[in-house]
């Protein structure tokens, strides 16, 4: 089975540009999570969705960040405008619904390494 | 928010040695999970624990859910070079309902010398 797919794997952009990160969760998983990983702060949850609906976005750093999940197989995380302090690795993870498995068991994608110059 | 204290931060061991790392929290968790992250990749789930006192093995890995529900440890026996990586603990808070957020520790960097 295909795992969580993220694109692009690497993104280098200049300050002020818009950045869009993409994620395809594992088929049948109806929870989707976006994380940011930095050396200083470790893995931080930004937002998560259940059945395409945002449930908790308390980790989104500021209004420059937005996330959408238009359907069960696709989600985006957008940063506009980007800043150098947004440089990090961004991970998407998904998990099964309670009826089919254990939602706490999250499966991670390979990540997108974002560098903002 | 909840904090997880993971220790040690790093370990340098010889191949064949056993390894132990742990996580503690000031809050109760319903679930403890252990992940491993290789360079350039996402974390991979190793073991999930759901009951206080539970002891679970996955090959050479053994993890336990602390009785107080505020801690967990991971042991790796007879380490091999491919065990190198960063190990993370993660906990699901006891906040009830369908909150499946995880809190992650800062990780333990394991280096194995052949």
C-alpha cells in the first residue's frame, strides 16, 4: 500500500513568496495532520482534520499559514507571504478512523524541506 | 500545553549493547507511542501502548506504558548499526472525546559504533 505522499520534497523560495505544500493521505484514513519540525522546537502539530473538516488549528503560527482539505485524498498547507523563520521540515501524517483502527497511530509522509531565503 | 521530557538527548554505544531511553510527563496520557526517524525521512511508528503497565515488544524493541500513565520507556537489545537514528516518544493526552493530537518529545539521537 502507498504511504502518505508529500510534494515537493524540497522547496527553496525567497522571502515574500507564496509556498504551497501538498499531501495525499493513506487511502481510508480520515484523520490528517500537518506538523512542522525544527531543531529548536522539535515536532509541532500545526493543524489536523477529520473527514476533511479542520478540528484544531491552534498550532498554526499566524495568519500567514492556512490549510485546506478539499477532499479525502488531498490537503494543502499554504504560507503567504513566506519568511525565513518558516524554514523547516513540514510533515503530513494520517491515521485511521476509530472504527477501523487506532487514530492515535499516525503514519508520516517523507516531509517537505522548506528553505526561505 | 503538555510537555514531554525525553532522555537522554543522545547516546553513543557500541554494536551489540542494549539501549534504554524514556519519556516523562507531568500529565496523564491515554496512549504512548514510540517513533524512529532516519535522516531525510518522516518518523516511522515502532510501538504503540494503550494500557497502564502494558509491556510490548517488536523484535529487539520493548516498550512499557508506565503505571502512573505519566511515563514510558523504550529498550533496544543487541543494537546493530541500522538502529542509528532519532527516537521520539509521543503521547495522546487524557482529554477525552475524539482528540487524537499527539505531543512529541524532543527525541533521542542514537549512534551505534560498529
